[in-house]
C-alpha cells in the first residue's frame, strides 16, 4: 500500500484524462489479451502453454475494431460516472468483474475465456492509476 494521507481517503471521480487513459489501456488489452496465470519463474514449466497459445491465436481473429472502439468509448463514459474510494479496482481473473462485463456487453463483447486478459487489474487513486497485468505482476503506474 502506498503512503496515505487522511485527505486521500475521500471519494473522488476520475478526470477526463484519467478516464481516457484507463479506457485506452483496457481497449488494448481487449484487442490483444494476455493469458498470464503463472509467474515469470513458472512460465517455462507451464503445462497450459499450448492451450494458451491456441487461445491467443483465436482471440486475435475474433474482435473487430468497431467492437474494441465501442468498448473503449463505453468504458471511458462509465468511468466518468463512478465515485471511487482510493484503491477501488476493476479487472479480470479469468472472467471480467461486473463493471467490465457490463461495459463489454454494451459494446457487443462476449464474456468468454478469450476476450479478456487473465489476472489483470486496475487500481484507482486520486493522483494515479496502477495496473497489474498477469499473475504475480508488480503494480505499474499508468
């Protein structure tokens, strides 16, 4: 957890720029999802590597650009409507959470194992957005 001051523990809304960056980041993950369910140390011994390669190949051919763009626009609009507490998140384990599921559905994106990245989360704070992409990945500031 980051250093917190008492003023950070108030509800807040994303700025238009924050919402734009967050939505663009997710749109790129939807366009080309990663299926990381092992740590980098475990990757070489992952018994699912063959299945993951097939999923990546299928995902590359199933999402037209207009669906990805609709997803990006709908997510940006939805993020601007939410009041967040510091540390609130949206993301995917193997399927999207309710928030991303609703945005995806509104864009015409099905909830299945190939349309969303695995083990991927976005955390919101008043002064930053952090993301983790894949099992065991360290948070990175967006």
